[in-house]
């Protein structure tokens, strides 16, 4: 569950600030699944929820939007994973806190009955809230040829260290990429260099999101580049990265060249930046097509 806090004015540390607080379904993998549904794909969610109010709400919301959660498990006595994010008045994140202890209960043994489901998927998207041994299990036992990884955070992205060579696509932001490749990224060129370094460690395709500076990338052949972002008003940055990942998955499933898929993915992210929700209600294939036709890259 995402708890999003948006300040109305400049934040004052140590004081009570006016703003807007809202709860909404969240989580990287869940957000990606909802976006893929909105793009007309058959997306299914595998995860764990607590037997609390947040868990019940997530089940109800999934049913309301038609998200297949049959592979999800409710764990007695556990708290549903929760993410609290404080946004400044300009829409950018100031600080966030996550309570993901329940993810420690998602083990390879718990996932074993779902191995056939995972292997049969056209694409498998996983985030770094998963334990290192789960990543190892996915890489060796499931061994999916289209395994997409979302880095999630600086603290958790290093869980990918032993499975980088098994990743079809890795998406990370600037800070996460720094942690993974062990080098500073202060410019677009350094981001491209970092993407190439991660590719040389075995990752098939690498995308490093740079916020307003766009995306640095490296494709499966080791070719690198940069795509600038459109200038868009930012209502909330929450979920934009998940929309980017969703667009990449969509483009892959259409068989598009990397640059075409990236253009589509960035349009998904930019539509989401203009929404108060982590999953933009307006997101659809038609909406992305219209947006790309009406805006200048």
C-alpha cells in the first residue's frame, strides 16, 4: 500500500506541514501489472500480503480492476508491505520509508508451486524487494529468457549482484546504477558508460533513468545512447519509473526495436508524471499513441 504525502508549500523540518495524504495500491510489481492491464495485456501478480486492512484493500482493488492475483498468498500475522512517500510542493520526492518485512517470508519454497506459471509467462518482471536467494532461484531454477529486473532502491539493488548475467533487461535510476557498477554518475555520458559497464557484466539490456535528463541505455549489442525527456509538468513522481518499465515490457512483447520500445516507455512515464496516482487512470494504448503524436521529444 502506498501512502503518498504531498506538501502544499515549502517543507519545514521539525514542524507540522499542511498537505494532502492519500492511500492507494502500490508496489513496483503491482504497479507494473496494473499498467500492463491498462495497455491491454494479460498481466498476473505473484506476491504476499498480510491479513490486515491494507491487505484486504489490495485484494478488493485487484478484483475491481480485473488483476489476476490468484497466485498471491495471504500470510497470517504479517503486515502488508507499505510505502510512505513525502513529496515536496514541486512534486518531487523528499523522503520515503518502506516497511517490507513481509517479503522475507517470500521464499523459494513458497514460490516452488508457481514455477510452471513463471516459466510459461511471456515476460517475467521482478523487483528487488525479493530476497537474494529468491533471485538466485529465479535465475537458475526458472531461468526465464525474458527476466526483467527493477532495481527499486540503492539498499536493495545489490541483491542482483550474482544474477546480472541472467537478466534480459535491467532498469535502474542514477543512484541505483552507481551502487551496482561502483562508479559515480554525474553526467549523461557517465550514465552511458555505467550502462555499458553493466552490460559487460552480463546484463542483456540496461536502462538508467535520469529524471528530467531522460534515459541512458545500452542494448544487447553493446550500443549505448541517450534519449532526452519531454518537458512535462510533474504532479507526482511516484509510479513514473514503474510506468517506464511497463512500457519497456509492452514494447518487447510487440517485437519493437529497442529505441522504439524506449520511446513508448518514456511516453508512459511522462503520462504518469502528470497524474496524482502511481498508476495513471488515463494510461492506454490510444492515450500513449496520441501523446506521442501531439508532443515534441
